C-alpha cells in the first residue's frame, strides 16, 4: 500500500511540475491553444514504448493489453473526449487538482461517481452496444519476428519523439517542463509495470465505480468482482496523487480554492454555479465513457500506447477527434 501511494505521489508531482493537471492546460488542447498535454503524451509514448518492451523482453514485466471491444472504445471514446474538453481534467488529474483546491474538480469527481454507478447498473443492457470484442491485439502479438518487432518499435519511438518536438516548435514556447514530465511518466509507468513494482499499468478510472459501488452496496455482481482489485489499487494510487497536489501547492504557496479559471471565464463567463453544473455533467460523461472503453488517458492512451496495443491507439484517435470537435463547438466567445 505504501509503495502504491508513493507511485501515486510521484505521478502527482510530475504532472503538477509541468501543470499538466490544470483546467486551463487540458481544456486548451481542445481548442489547440495549448499543446502541452499532446506533446507530453507523444514523449511518454516515444520513450516509454522502448523502456517497457525492453523490460518485458528481460522477463521483468508482463503485457496487460486491453481488448479491442469496438463499440465500447468508439462510443466510450466519443463521450470521454466530450467530457474531457468541457471538464478540463482527466480521471487521474482530478485528484491532483482537487489537492490544489480546485472546486470544479470536486464537482467533476461527483459527476464521475454517478457515471460509474450508472455504468454498473446499465452494463447488463449494454452488451449490444459494447461489442464486438476482437480480443487483445498488439504489435507483440501480431509479429513473431523479433527483429521486425524492434524495427517497428524503434521507428514508432522516433516518430513520437519527433512529433513532440514538432508540436513544441510550432507552439513557440520556451518552457521544456513537458519534455521532462513525459520522460518521468514513461519511467514511472515502467516501474509500476515491473514485477518489482505493481505488475500492472498506471490507471485511474476504475476507482470511480469501485468507490461508488462500495458506498451504495452494489458489490454482488460480476462487474464489481472483476474491477475490485484494480479499483482498490487505483484508489490508493489517486490518494497519493491527491497528497502530491496538496503538498506541492502548500509548499509553493499556490493552494487556492477556485471554481472558475481564466479560460472558462473567457468563453463561458464567471458564474460559479454554471461552471459547477458543467463540471458535474462533463465528469459524468468522462467516466461513463472511460468505463465503456475500459480505460482512460493514463490506463488506455499512455499505458496501452506504451504496450503498442491496437485498442489504445484506436481509443486515443477517437478521443482526440471528439475533443477537438467539442472544443470547436463548446468554446465560443
């Protein structure tokens, strides 16, 4: 438990260091006014896919590839992208920002808990929407030749790192914290994957249905039994992330209770009730979508991307398209 909290604390510190948990930064990606998150993810994938697959080749870790459940990933990815654009947080960054005093993150968490609860209740009726299930497909499972596998992996690594620096160049900012954060998250996730760490990937969204199902007593069903071990791990992990947000902001004297941030006020005004309502709704969409897809930004895009999993790349593309469309439609002055 202490190890998991430490992992979560380090995750929170890294994200906070580059301000990747902030509403203004994440929502800025929806309108392409801030590319920090996109640059960081590209760097994580570029560095992380080599580190992780090398670690697995040594027998120090295992693959944990999410299945390609087509309907769940597509429809869930759409909902996730809409929620992420409006909320301005991911499931993992909600805890960090709450630790910094972000009250809109609190309403996002409450909406996410409702999304997790409703997903548990509706899951038996969603089988027709979630499928078909094409199983776990990754570069490793598709290519048996070791030389071809590493040739493709190295090529993808170079492309991702090149993409991150290209985005940095066109953004014309001097801050390089995103780069160090990307390298840091890649190393941290590799440690979490290892048999010396937790023998699993970083994740966050499973903790929401785990918590709310326990609170409401919805624990006597197959879904809860399946997610309970993962949900418990992620809850402890996010507790560490919350403590990192709180500790970091107190040390830097930046802790503030705040509901409306600059970008929201710019496009939607300074009404706190309006922001709270939208944060709640977006949190609901974010978590319901994450549960449909079987993961979120950290569990699917980053962890799955490092494993070169097809399901995670499909999810990432759908989320990005949905994010940009929502950003264009929602954020109008």
